[in-house]
C-alpha cells in the first residue's frame, strides 16, 4: 500500500480507539515512547475493576490487526523500522495478560494479512516465526495454568465466558494461516480445540444448546395468530446472532479446529476425541431435535401455504441451523480420517454415536437434499462401511436408529434417515432382524407417496434386499412385482417402475429361475389383459410430433442398414458389427434420444409394460432369452402401427445390441436379423 505523505498511513486507519491507533502508526517513532504509550493503553483495558467483554476483545483484535496491516503494507516504512516496531509491541504484549494476548493475536493476523495480500513473504527474515512463537507462548500461558481443561471437562456452571469466546474467535482467524509444521509448537492444542468446540455448541452467540428454538416456540405460542413474526424477540435474537462476529467467524473456527487436530500427537488426539467428547455432540444433537419437535415451525410441510409474516421470517432460522451440520461434520470427518491410523479413536461406540447424532440432525439435512453435501456423505458412508465388518454392530446400529412411527415432517425425516442407514447396512444385516423388525416397519411407507424422500428411501431398502440376495427375497419378489404393476402410474414414474422391476428380475436370475419366470409371467399377463391401442388420440397428442426425432432401429445414425447385404465391401458382417464394442455416439445425445423414445412409447396404452418387458432381456439368463423374445414379438405384432410402436422397436434393438454378454448378444442379434421385418 503506497502512501503519499508521512501521515497518510495514520489517516488510513478507521476503527475503534482511533486516536491511540494513529499515534501507534506514527512514522519513525521513538520506541521508548511507543512502548510507554502502548503499555498505558493496555493497562487501562486490563483494569482489574473492569469486567472483560467480548466486544472489548473484538475491538482490540481489530485495532491491532489493522494497524499492523497498515504498517507492514506501507511503502514508506523500511524493513528495519518494521522489525523494531513489531518487537516493541511483542515486549509490551508479553506483560499485559489476556488483553496482551488479544493484541498479540491481532498483530499476528495483521501480519498474515499483509503477507497474503501482497502475494509474497515480507522481507523481514524470520520475524513471522518470532511472532508465532510469542503467540503460542501467550496462548499456552492463559490456557494451561488456569485449569481451563479441568473446568471444561466438568462443565461447571458459567464455565463459558467472554475470554473463552475470544480464544475461539482468535483461533479461527490466526491458526489456519500458520504452517502446520510450526503449529506443532503450540502446547495447548487439546485445550484450545475443546474450548472452540464447546463455545460453538453452547455459547448464546452461536448454537446455545438449541435454546434459540425454544425461544421461537415460546413466541409462536404467545402470538394470538400463532405466527412467527420478524418483530418477535426470538427473530431479533437470531438476527443479532447472525450478525455477531463470533457466529460469522464459525467457518474460520472450524478450520482452526481442523488445523490443530491435524498436528496433535496420538495422546492428545485420544484425549480430544474420547467417547465423552463424541457424546457431547450427540447430546447437543438430541437436545436440538427435541426442541425442534416441540416447535410449531417443525410442522410446516409446504412453506408456500404459510402466512406472509412467517414465510418472511423462516429463512433466517435455516441460515442459523444449516451451519450446525457443517460444524459437526468437521469434527466427525477428522475422527473418521484419523481412525485410519488410530482405529481406537473411532470404535464401535463412537460410530454408533456419530450415526445417532446425524439421525437427530437429519431434519436440517433433509431440508436441502437426501444425502447432504459431499463431506457429509463421505463421513456417513465411511462410518457405515466400517460397521459392515461385524454383523452384530450392524444390527445394533439398525436397532438404535429405528425411530418411533410418526406423521410429522420431523418424524418422517428421521424415518428417512433410518432407511438410508438400513440400505447401507443391508449386506451385513442378519435375516431374522430384517424380517422381524426392519421390513414390518418399512411396509407402510412403500405405498405412501406423500413424502417423496421417504417413499423413495423405502423402495431403495426393498431393492437393497434383492441386490443383497437376502433370504426373504424369494417370498417378497412376487408380492413386490404385483405392487409395482398395480402402482404405476399413481405411485411410480416410468423410470422408477422400470428400474425396480429390472432390479427384482436381475436378482432372482442369480438365485431361482422358477421365480424369474413367475415374475415375468405376472408382467406378461398384465400386458395380455391391457387393451393394445394408442392413448395419444385421447390425450390430444399428435403422433407426428416426434417422427423426425426417432432413428430407425434398423438404421444406425449413419443411415446404413444394419442387416444390409448390399455392402459387399464391408469388413464385418452385420452380426460382427453389432457385437463389436465400437461406440462413438455422444453420451448426452444418446441420453436425450432415450428420453424421447420412452415418451413416444408411452403413447401406447401398454407402452410402459412393453418397455419393462424389453428391459428384462438384459436381466434374464440365456435359458429364458428366446422365450422372452418370442413373447415380445407377439406383443409388438399386436400393437398398432405408429411412432409408439416404432419407439418400442428401437428400444428392443438397443436392448439386444448393448450391455449383454457375448453369448446372449449373439443370440439376440441373430434373432433380430431374422425377425425384425415381422415385428
């Protein structure tokens, strides 16, 4: 930063304590005078009779951050002057207790800012290392001798105060910018991580053990119209929370925790992430969930139906809730990652508490997506993957996560989460638990589409039963196929219907050919009793709409017939050409074309059934292939001519020419070449 006159750097400072700040920025200062001035100022702030407040900490931190940044960024300040100025400040800070630590932290962060924004290290030798060393020494001196560790472990009344909140804030701003190798020099790593985590969970300025939800509940109940208004005390409190520097620094504090954890030794890690500390997060999550269940806002299913005042207020609530999942995931991710080297920090009980904590927080996660953000998914799947190693652990997790039945949105979100857990643990789940406890719990939800996430998760569990070849698959398959056939299109989309039926047939093909045919026969009989006509006329759909978008099943995109015998110079026969894996079609174009083909096939009343029957070509064993093709031929011949039938023929061609093993592909393609003209 360049300056035009000796006083320009002084005049650039805008912030608290401006008069003293500008004096401290005096060019070419007398160092003795500078130290006396700074010492007097900090002594006033450190007055024994004056209670320390977080706002005082913020103002001191910002003041020293800014004056350091301005001093080190000024083109007028020489290297020698900068070094002497920094060291003079360090000498004073070391004698001023906690406010000295705050000032030193601001100086360190201003130094870090100056280096970062200039894009290079300042030419002051290893002075930054000297500043970091003073910072660690000061941090150790206020955290270790004061008994903060014991105080925190006991969670005594009033154990959180403005000083600990200040430490958490400083951790977020200073720690992430210190190289990990030098961060090892901090001896109070464990204590600081504990302080930061507890400040985040319990401070009234951040998550306050979920108490802010109780305040919303009280305001809604006290409102004559049962509304949550922007002028209510709880809304104003959330606004203050959102704008508070401590809350806004939450992402930085989380990064600071990660940095400290990364450089902690084995003993520190084991002390940091003991069962007690994981349980603390679990306890917080359970309290928050209980508070949310009691809140009238938890009953909202469609925000569009809300009154205008409540609709205006609710986005702020989710702005506060969403970071909870991010913070908890930061802690859990480190535990999971570190357990690769130290398995004892994420044992069976810890994994159980992680999964249960996420269960209580899923009402937040489900607001935005089914599986959440990438890091959340990584932690969730990693914990469950490790639980797959032992059948007993999977059973314990499934039993622990199973929530009571409920119809409220909050209960449904918890049930959805439970189904996600069951799906991932299906491979290790014993058959008795699955049949006696899990499936009876799930059955009511497979016919209820009122909650799309819950509905889809329930069916994912059913399909997981088949894909893992569970004992109940044989008994379940006929019932499930009947439900699929009866549920289209009220319950299932065409994509869901086809995928589910294919999954059942594919699974049964591995275990029981008789059941395969039984389930195919259900589909065939449904086709036989369904009228074979076009519904496009009833719907007012012109069959000419997609004619130019369909590609003939006997003509590839280059216009040459697959079974043409006129090309005597071709190096491959028709069968050999189709059997080859050479494919140069654009994926996105093929995907679009597939969607068009399905839409057009649905012009036929039996279109969805015939598409599903054609899908099974890829799932049945060779034993049934020719029989299946004969039935498909019979049904296609009975369909009225038009683009709907044309789309079915193309789907049949695609099924025969792609994703088959060589033997089935050869049989299928030879059948096509012999029969396609008769379809």
